[in-house]
């Protein structure tokens, strides 16, 4: 028996994209005609919402400012078997959507990342490229593996990914949180190389290289603290223990030679630092047990959101597809 076709949703978060949203909707409708296209307007002050409706998209609105808020709203409100997420600025290649989708379905992947390869020299600012590289390496160092382009907004998700993703981020750090969720849940993921274009004339980027880069880096460290507390607190404990030992060495040497402790305040400080180090290590052990229980709950939610078995065309041999991305070198 032939299996049912998947229900596909295209998710387009938008803020002041009147210059590009119509082109984006038309491109995805042509590339994935069976999909329902959703546009979530984030308090636009231009004609973004009006144009989206005129183009036949399903319009959602989110008043809380920030891309993370928009993604959280769309993941909660939209029900589908597979989700294609892109931006409404016409920078992502809609023609690549069938390749991402077919890779996800045929290989039973929970997320496929569209790794950007710029078509124009000025499509990807140098600061963004450097920041993406640094953040990718940082993520790999903490979680053991990463993706080639962790900040890409072009992705395909399964239902079980979307419905098990808590989505706490409010801004552009949402892509980092999405990547970490896939890594900590050890989900099957893949990557497909896609073309990245410059914005159309009249469209401007809302991403700040330095401000959002700092927020993303801060998000990574915060997620490390939440998801790997033993590593986080053990690192602090080790640093405090080293300082304590360095302070104690001359005191012990003096005591062994003279039988006296001439710098009593230093001895107290060294002892206090070692006690605090043990407390940090103990906190890490306790929180690691708590996180393990929380991860088990997330895993159960992930397994409960069933993605149906679907009939797809055989995957094409494509050297650009990498179903099991290795850790960044």
C-alpha cells in the first residue's frame, strides 16, 4: 500500500519585509506546491502582513519582539508532518527546499540544515562569517560535535523535533538553541549545501554583528551551564582549587621549616577557596542528576510526537548532502 503524502508547512518569520516577502512566498509555492505557507508577522510597521495575505499565505502575528518569539509561536500553533523554516527576506534558495525535505524524509532525519554558500560576494558579511565560525567551534568544543552553519535560518524539521523543542530564546540566538537541542537529544540530523543570495533592493538586515554575536555566545555558555552542569561547575571548582593550592604551597613550606604560620589570613583564604571548590563540584554532581531527569522527560516528549512513515522518491547521490555531520575540525 502506498503511504500517505506528508503534510508540509513552510514557516516564514517576518519583520518589515515588504520588499521581499511576496518574492519569498512565490518562490516557495513554486518549489513546494503541496505545502501550506505560514507568515508570522512580528509587529511590522510596513505592509508585510498585507502583502502576505494578498499572496495567499496563512498569516500569524506575534507581538513579543524577536525572532525567537516568532519561532516559538509558529512551532506551537502550526501542525504538520514536516516543517520548512526560512526567512522572509528572499536570501535562501527556495529551489533547494525539495532536496532538504527529501533528505529529511528518506533518511528519517529530525533536522536538516541548509548550509549557506553565498552567491554574491556581499551576501554574507565578513563579521557574520567569522562569528559563525567561532560559534561553530565553541559549540563543537562543548558538545562534542556541531554543524557547518549553526546560524543558518534555513532548516527542515520533523514533527517530533518541533513538538519536543522548548524554545526559550527570544532573539536571533534561536538558531543556536535549535542546534543545541538536536545535539543534546542526539537526534539524527543532516546538512545540505544551499545557495545564499543578497537581500533584494529595499530590504535591510535586522541582525547586528556584534550585539547579536555576544548574545549568541552568551546563549551557548548558558546552555552549557544548563545542559552540562557537571562540566561547567567542575571547571569552576578546578580553577578555585588551583588558586587555593598555589596560595597554600608557600605556607606549607614555611610551616615545615619553622613550625609557624606567619600569614594566617592567607591560610584562611586558601582553606575557604578549597571548601568553595568542593561545594561547586558537589553542586555540579547534583544538578547533573537533575538535568538527566529533565532530559529523559524531553526524550519521552520527543518519542510521543510521532512522525509518520512516508513514501518518498529514492534519495539522489549528492556529494553536498552530509547526513551525519562530524565535529568541526
